[in-house]
């Protein structure tokens, strides 16, 4: 399953042509909701590896995770591990540089939300 999710994220590159960079490398503040609707916050750091790929790291208080991410126009997706669960988040890149996301993890019903805003 893990290989499938990572392959799905990476396949975004195969169906896209070269796009202008839509996400800036750096630190972001994070506001989100858990699967049960409870709020959380934290920070995210995005490190660009190429024009379409990156590494993403989340720090949400006591929980840290990292993953591989992919850019395709105004779509931004990342696969990650959270403990033993595989996670997937898909963000929409907005014109103001914010990223609006929906995420889920294996073994759980529903989805959570995230909004990433570039830190100043």
C-alpha cells in the first residue's frame, strides 16, 4: 500500500508538463483539523528537490512526520508516514501563496483539513 501511495503521488509528474514553480521553499504556519474535527496547529517546512518534487516536514506539537511531495500546476500532494500509518494530503495552491489541504491516513475513516501560510 505504501508503495502504491508514493507511486500515485509521483505519477503526477508523468502526466504533467513542466510548470512554473507554484510553492515556495521555506517555513509555513499550519492550522488544521483532525479527523474528529478538533483543531491543531504547528509548522511545516518545504524543501524543493526539483521543479516538481520536494520534501515536506510537519511539526504539530508532540508529533513530527516527513514525506515526499509533488507539484502539478496548482495541485500539491504529499505522502508520509505517521507512526505505522500511511498518510496522503492534497493541497490546492492559492494565488496568495496559501495551501488549502485535505488529508487522510490508512485505517481511519474521514479526512482532516490543513491551511499552510508562509511564515514571515
